[in-house]
C-alpha cells in the first residue's frame, strides 16, 4: 500500500519539465501556451517574486515555476482559515479594482481603464455565500453629449482619460467611497460611490463640468443591464427577478431622468449648463420567499417604504457589520505582489491600460504583467 501511494504522488510531484506537458491531457488544465508562460517566469523573474493567478493555473504556477503564488480559489474549496484572505485578494484582483461591502449590499467598480462594471451593484442573499450581481453600468454604454459652439459632440466614458481614482474610508469606518475621475480638454466627469454602514442603499453622485466657455452640456445617457421585470414609479425605478426573489431599485434624488424600458436606459437632459450634479441611490436585495411578494402592489409598497427610509442609518448602527473595503493598489502592497498571470481575455485590458502595470509576456493563453 505504501509503495502504491508513493507511485501515485510521484507522478504529480516529481515529473520533469518535459513530462509536465505529457500529463496535461490527464488533468486538462495545463496546455503548451500555459507551460510556456511558466517557463518564461522561471527564467526571467526573481525566485521570491509573488505571483497572482486563477485557481487552477495558480496550482501549476507555484509548483513548476517555483514562485510563491496567490491563487484565486473559491472559499468552499479552502480547508484552512489562513488561506481565505490571500485567496480573496487574488480573486478580487483578477476581477475588479474596488469592492465595498457592508453585509447588506455590495458594489464593485472596475475603475476608469476598462468598460465593464462601472459600477455593479450586487445583492447579499441569505441562501448563498456569493453576492448576486443585479444592476450593472458600463463605461462603454454611458454617453455624454455636448455642444461646442454650434457643433454637437458625443463621448462614451471609455473614451475619456482617467484623471484620478482612489478609495476613501471615514475615520470612524461609518462609510467608504470610490472616486473615479475622467476628463479631456472639453469637460470633466466625476463619479463617487458611497457605501454607508448599516444602510441598504448606495449613493451614486455624478458631476459633469465643462472646461471651456464654448462647451455646453446637453445630455447624458446610461444604458445598464439588470434582471427581471421593470416597475416604473417616476422618481424611483425597480426591477424584480422572480427566480431569485430579488428586487433592484434606483431612487433619483438630483436630476430626473427619462426612463426607457428598452435598453434599459436612463436619459438626463440639460437645457443649458456648464456644470451639472446628478445623484441617485441604488441597491439590490432579497424581498421575500412569499408568493404574495410576486404581486406588483406589494412590490410597490416595498419601493415606497424604501423612498421613506433609504438615507436612514439604524439606531444601533454601531452594532452593524463593519464595511469591508478592497482597494487593488493596497492589496498589491499588503501581499507584496510583483506579477499577475492572467488567462481570462476579458480581464487583460484592465491591466494593459492601467499605468500601475506593464505587460512583459503574452501568448495565445497567458498574459503576465509586472507591478510597477
């Protein structure tokens, strides 16, 4: 029995580099491009350099490249409590730039370098560990229209260079905000997301400001993705997902958009303006397991109740769950990360366009970035 166990483990642990690609068909994880990236890392990076990669590839990377690697392993597959935080950091790094979670709702923001989740609002459900993505804005689908003199011009947010982005947390930990600023020679666009301790709704504040006298802001359009059927009540819009029993709600407090169900789209129009302030509150949350909740009148009551209470912190806010903040730059420092090995092509632009990273290696399957 001992010799049998030894032979089984020796196949995995003591293969030569050339044998590593031979056994790839058995595990269906390693490929020739994947192994080429590992060889490059072994030859071109310091032996103590810390890498980040996805769960499956990180296992191979740490073994064959012989580099300390943070693998983005889902929590249900971890066995030791000390593995949770590095795995969580790796998972967030490979997904987004900022996450704020107050245990009632969660918001994720990819920052200004890629159009994807800008931001995304997720519901926290009691029947699953994983937050439920529900409302999603995208820089590629947010358009600002202005006139420069008599000439009309439109810009998607993804076309605007990033001027600043960072996270700020209150000294008493009662709130945390994500700031993302973009702009060009014609106008600036600033978005601030603020999550409060003990509050279901997230504040989304937007400022548009022209940089020259001849520029007038005319309108901004937000096409967003969501789930379920719409419930339009004028100064608030809801979406109910019957399968997940989740209600997403937007409350408009500064600026009243036209709501188009097809899209869906929020369209803010300005008669004239050199500076515009917009504000809405957003959340997604579990409503009930009761079939009665599927009726529109009951959902309307929930939305009306939220209109009366969305800005109120609970009296026992000190006993509310602490705000959990993920800041990608802080995570890079905290975990002494030097390299990111990315296999998800959707995520590559997030690193390629961010000046905090440099692309050092890429093939058909893997891109390796160095942290500046």
